[in-house]
């Protein structure tokens, strides 16, 4: 059986073609990375990949796309590209039997299960239990969150909108950030801060400039401005302390002794900061409940291909 998997967001699209044997062995056939903005539509992108791979779509049985946007059943719209994805239409156009769409965060959650230990950084060792609840969260284009348990001897995933709960400041500086954001947004959630756009908001706040003045800066560009740019360093500290408080809240809400796994490209870009006392001290600062957080294993997932891996898992096993 041949399967096709893709991870697509505004800046990058990676597609891979594999052959799956009857015993589950995977043989990579072709892999390629493209800049989506060079294509007028997802069809054109997929057609280019199939041409480059010298592959016939009709011989592909399953195709799963991980997309950096809200997936509503068989549909997804990527606003930054103004692309519409329709699983049924793609299946019909390319003569592929099964086409499925999953959000990039859902893909990351599925990819965690098969991620190598080399791509896992321990932020808090805790006391992991093999069958404990597991939480996967991550800041990227938004703030995704899902949790998993073992009700029937197999890990089962549960969708959540936990990234949209109210932002709760834990110190005076975060109170000031909340007041700053409340002037512009009707609802200030953790996602307003814990995302790539959120880091840009924090940077604008720390520079005391008009919101959006640095809208084109990437996370990497902001991090590269440290330590010479005091505003960039302050913004990153605000980001990781907010992240720490949020992750600590998840530890109390779910008591996930199977671990909290932090993914998303923002945390990976801030790897050294996530390993610092700024993150962990705030994470553990839960008063009488601090010991619960201390016992919770917390990990940073550094594998940049985790979304694609999740799409491969989905296409292979039909989640």
C-alpha cells in the first residue's frame, strides 16, 4: 500500500510518499519541501510533488494532510495562503481512495507517541506512570492542547480548546500585559500570548510601540536580537514565564502522570529559555499544590517533523 502525507503551513510545505508493507514496515519513496506561496492552490502544490516524485496518484490509497488551521470535518481554510482544502474534492480530483485532514496540533499529538527519545528534552523529571494521563500542548500559529488516557487498553485522544481559557496573570508585569491586550481584544486568552503572534505582541509591548509595528518579525528574528535588544529579552522572559504558569495549570487540571509534552515551533525556537529557571520556577509556583506539579513529568518535543510524522501515523492506521 502507498500512502501520501503532508504538513502544510504558510511558510513551508513538506510532503512524503511511502510504501507500507503487510507487516507494517515503511519504505520512504520520495520526500520534498516547497514554499506554498509559490503555488496558486493546494492542487498545484500536490501536482508538483507527484510530478517530482514521478508518482501516479491513482496508485496511492491514503493521503493525510496536517494543516496549520482549523479543521472542520473534511474542510479547512488556511487564511494566510487563502487556500481551501476539501478532502472529498481532493480525493475525487486525484483518484485517491481516502483523503483526511487533521490540524497541525492534532498531528503533533499523534506524532508524540512515535517520537524518538533523542527528540525529547526533559524539563521536569517528575514521576512518570506508564498508564497515566498524557497532555500535549504547544504554541505555534495558535496554542493547541489535547489530552489522552487509556480507557480500553489503548491510548485515546480527547480534543480540547484549553489554549483559549482566560489568561490569568501571576505577577504585576503580567497584569500590565493583560491591561495592554484588553484595550484591543474582547477576550484575552493564553493563546493571545502563547503563539508566534503573541510573542510579537509582547515584543511590541516591551518596546512600547504601536501594535503590529513588528508584525513581520519571526520568532527566530526576535530571539536573535537578544541580548543586545533589551525589549526582545524582556518579551521572551514574559513569554516563557507565562508558558510556565500555563503548563503548571495543566498539571493541576489533569494530573497527567503520563507527562506533559510541549511541542510547537515557538517553544523549539526558545529551547534554551524553556530549559531555564524562568520557565520551571513559574511552572512550579502553585502554592500548596506545588508538589503535584513537581511530580508531573514535563517534556519539550524538539522534532521539527512531528506534524508530518503524525500525518503518516494517521494515514497508516486510520485514526
